[in-house]
């Protein structure tokens, strides 16, 4: 930067502690360290906020723990699993109509093969009649082949129906068990106001919530470790900044006092007093306060409380000159 412009009332900004600290940092050219401290603070602060949010969620979940425990105790014995409801519903429906199904299968077998006028018998006769005259007309061969194909398909169909009919037996005990299981599904679904086929999802959701609560201690330990590491990283950089400020503050104070002598305030005393902070701050381990006295023998007090308007203007000018000299600023313009 070659030119810096200062407005008429800019010296009033000097009353702010943040500006007093910024002037010290600018004079000491600590901009990079200041940025690193601010970034490290953000990481630490975010880790703290993440933990606080997690603890809040845990507190809210804790209020539901009794309900969660009750619901799990109620649903776990049923051991609802995916697709079971659909499967047992289908099996229950089949067993409940076992006699009707068996009767229909018997009738279907009779139509295909068991009766004298069954389809297979009729089709056999169809092929037999054509075979007797096949030698008289080659076109008949095609019809015979089609008939034989249809006969093979009907025969396979007949055997499949027969196999199914033999396996189709009524099982009253199994039907009773399925009926009880479906009643369990319907009772719990009605209580929880959900579809029976989604009860397994409800159970999995409750188990997942319980797992989160069990893992909360481990997650809290991980968050504490992250906070501790972020704090160590922050403190390491903040300590470097603090050491640099401790060295710079008396030097800058001396230079400003020298400039004030040239500005008609030869008896002035001024120091940058660094005030330690009890908790991490984005600006570092300390704030700054300029303490000032205009006459020899007077105690130093906060500049914002004791400096007159004229004194404040000259102090501001002296500081600006010192900072400009340190950062090699060639031209200052004052409005």
C-alpha cells in the first residue's frame, strides 16, 4: 500500500479495545498469526458447539428412553421380520381354503385324464384317427405332429396338477398357528397405527435408536478428544501471538510517546496493557487497553476515560505515524 486516507473523526475508533489491539498487531506485522489464531478458534468453537448440540439431542432422547424401552420390550418377543407378513398371509389364505383347492384340483385332473371322455383321451383319439389316413395325404402329418405336441403338454400339465393335489393337505395345527401370528400382527399394527407389513421396520427403528443411546458415551469421548486437540492447536498458535505482542507492546508504546513529544505532549505517558482472557477468543489470549496520563506523576488510566478530544486526536495521529513507518506506508492523507 502506498497511500492511506484517514477521515476527520477516525480517532474516535481508537476508543474501541478491538481497534487498540488491531493497531498493535498491525504495527508488529502479526497479521498471519492473527489469521491462524482466528481459524484455530473457529475449529475449536465448532467442535464445542457440535458436542453441545449432541448433548442436547441426548437429553431429548433421554426423555423418550422409558417409552423406547417399553416399546422394545413389547415388540421384541414377536421378532417381526421383513416379508413375513405377506408370506404367512398367503399361506394362511391357502390353508383356509384347502378343501376348495383340493376339490378343484381333482376336477381339473378328471377333465384332463381321469374321465372316459377326458381331454387327453380325446386328443389321443384325435391323433389315432389321423394316423390311420396319414399315408394317403402328406398334409395330415402336420396335424398329427401338432396333436402330439398338445398331448405332451396336457400330459405334463396333468402330472403337475396331480403332484400339487397330493401335496395339498389340510393342516389344522399350522392354520391355527398362522391365525395366531396374524392376530399378533394386526393387534400391534392397530396399537402403533401402522400397516402390519411395516412392523418389522418399526422394530428396526427402535433398535437403531437404542444402539445410538448405547454408543453415545463413545461418541462423547470422541468429541471430547476432538475438542482437546483443537484447544491444544489453538493454544499453541495463540501463545506465539501472545509472546509477539508482549515484545511489541512496550516498543510501540515508546515510539508513540516519542511522537507525542513532537506533537506538544512531552510529559505524556502511554502503554498498551495486555489483559489475559479466561477462555479462548478469536483474537487470542489477551485483549488490549491503551492506558494514558497527560502529566508526570499522574497514574495511568484507560485512555477512553481520561483523554480529552484534542489529546485523543494527537494520540491517534502519533499511532498512525508509528504504524505507517513500521509498514513502510509512504503517504498519509488526513481529511
